[in-house]
């Protein structure tokens, strides 16, 4: 028997592929929902809405200061307790067992990533030159109009590389979803590995799949960046300019 | 009062006012503004007539830019009233709607141009027409193209601001302000950020539109230009108006010691031709 049983890995690859939809579903749904709630939180922080702002600071600090897997466990074990309490108090008929693990993952990952995306968007919005807002107001736009048409497009352009990183990070973070019993790439690989005592093979398969997914989305985000940065084309990056000047001199 | 609307000559309204008629356009009363406990404007009163080109000069920190920004509430005055074209706002009771109404009577040209970076030159000029004035896109486009031609940038309509020189960007800024057909255009040191060789092209355009009878308030350090275009000049120092008069009065026969001192430091031979 070979040190690495490639045949075993290849044979079980189709099974592991069945975990890809769950991985992608969690990533994409959490990314999109997290972006919207993150935006909401970033506006709360930027406009310093009383009470909500302090809540947002606390929320972000907690989410960023605790491991994702702990948050997942808290959610998984906390939900039935919460439902019991609500049922007892209001006479409802919620049953945590009826909730598909995937939905728990959607919510938990959305909450987690919204904290990170809130900080990304806050930084991006605040990095837009304040002259842009002043100019928009000076031509008679309202603040919401200025935000929608001038500030946010520029903020998204700035945030895109960070949002791309967050997305790739999310893909890999879905591997923790086994904690809430979601059968995604890693959970399936692990089950097969346990059955066949072929751990390295299955982890290699999992690694390759995560890498492939990340790589695809890296390309997607690079294309997206090129598309939205069309208005910066005239501006050479300072690093690039410096580099080419050096090349000319030598 | 007689009003002649030459609408065939594009969007401008030329106003001919009989002597003694009520032609007051802008009136500021007792404008006060402090930043961090430091009083920048100490109760300014100012009147501007229709068609006037008022130039505000003064040393750095004299509050002239702040005063200009109070007229469109980019800075909200701590006290005082701002009237523009018959609409009066008391800064202490200004609602969001009041401020918007007041702002829509003005347009501003900024020191650092502040063109919308994510919009093309044409979109920059159209933006206020389409979004704030709710003019149909086709018509807004026509008006904008006309104005870009006027400032000599008809070839650059599809460029983004980052692709233009400072002088070109400022000319777009002027076209953007003109497009709104405001009752007054506020210029906040429009040439201070420009390379010397570009100052002339921008001043020439400001002078051109000044001669068309558009009311303007200009904060500038270009004394020779001020002498040339101003119908009246205000000298500010330390948050108050020290002296007001015709360019000849203020620049050639200043009454106050502070004005004289300021001018001695500033007046020199022109480096450009208009």
C-alpha cells in the first residue's frame, strides 16, 4: 500500500464535492447579508446615533474578540434555550430541532462577518475626501442623495480589496460549520477519512477544494476591481510609477 | 423693476434694474461662527446686489472662507440670518429643508475643485441638474455640453477628473456651478491650488462669466484679478469686515492701517495676463 492512497482520494472526491454547495451557500449568503447589516452598523457608527453607537462598538468588539467556533457553539446551544424561554413565556411552539443546521450557519456567519464588514465599510466611507460631500451638498443634493450617488460608489471602490479578503476568509471559515452539524467540505472529508482510516488523503482533497474555490473568487474580485476602478485609470499607482522611473534610470 | 429674460441666449437671465429699485440679492446679518471656542466670525453684515462681483480679501485665518461657506450653510453659523433671493434663514431655527432651499439658490467653486471622482466630466456637470433640479437627462446633457464648450472642454466630456490637469478640473468645477443657474456663485480661492501657468486660464473664464452679469462672491488672493473684475471689495481681518468699497477705494486708497499693511505685503506685478 502506497504512503498516499491517491486512488482512495480520487474515489471519494465526488462525495466531498457534495459539500461545495453548502460551503458556497454559507459564504455567499453571509457575505451579502453581512454587507447589508455591516453597512447599517457602519452608518450607526459614522453618524454616532446615540445608544445604538455604543451597542455597535460593543457588538464589534465582542465578535472580533471571540473565536468564531465559540460563537457557533453559543448559537447552536443557545438557540434551544432561547426557544424554550420564548415558548414558556409566550406560549409559542418553536422547536430548535426543526431548524436546518444550514440556517443556523447562515445566521451565525452573517452576524460574525457583519462586524468585520462594518469596520471595513466605516473605514472606506471615512476615507472618501470630505470635499466630495461638500461638493454634492453645494449643488443642492440631500445627504442621502450624496451618499448614494457620490460617497458610496467611491467607498465601495476603496473597500473592494478588503471585501475580497473577507470573502476568501469566509470560504475557509465555513470549515468550522461542522460545529453546528452542517455537512460541508470538511465535515464530509472527515467522515470519509474516519470510515476509511485515510486522513491525510481526505484532508488533501479538502485543502485542494478550498484552494480552488478561493482561487476562483480571487479572480472574480480582481475582475470586479478592474471594472469599478475605471475612473482611476489615469492615476498610476505611486509604487508602479516609482518602479518604472527606477527602471528608466538604470 | 424691469426684467428681461433672454431665454434664447441659453439659460441666463439678464436683469436690468431701474435706479433706486430693490435689487438686493444677498443679505447677511450678524453672522457669528466659532470653532472650538475660537471666534472666527464676529458678527458680519454683508449686502450683495444682483449682478455684483464681490471680492473678499484678507489674510489667512481672517474668516473669509468661513463666511463664504456660511452663505450656503456648508458651515452653519452659530447666529445670524442669511437671505438669498428673497428667502431668509435664521441660523438658529434653520430646518434641513430651509438649508436645502437656500443651498439650491447657490453654487460653489472649490479651492480643490472637488469634482466627483466617480463621474465623468459630463456627468459632473449634469449631476446637479438631474438630481437636484430634476431636469430631464436629455436636456441636462444639452445644457452641460453647452457649458463645457464655454469653458473650452468639449473634447474632455468623457474623461474622468483624475485624467485632467488642475486648470481643466477647475474649469469643469465652474461649468458645474454655472449649470445650476444659481442666483450667486461662490468662489472659494479658485486658483490657490493651481500651478501658476494654469491660473490665467481659470481667471479668464471667471472674468468672462462676471461680464455676463452673474452675481459672484469671490474669495481670492489674486489682487490684480480682483481689481479687474470686482464691482466691490471687502477686506476682512480677525473675523470682522474692516473695509468695504470699490476696488479703487479699497486697493488704491485704503482708509485703515490694517488694509494698508495687508496690501503692502501682497501687491506685486502680475505674473499672468488675462
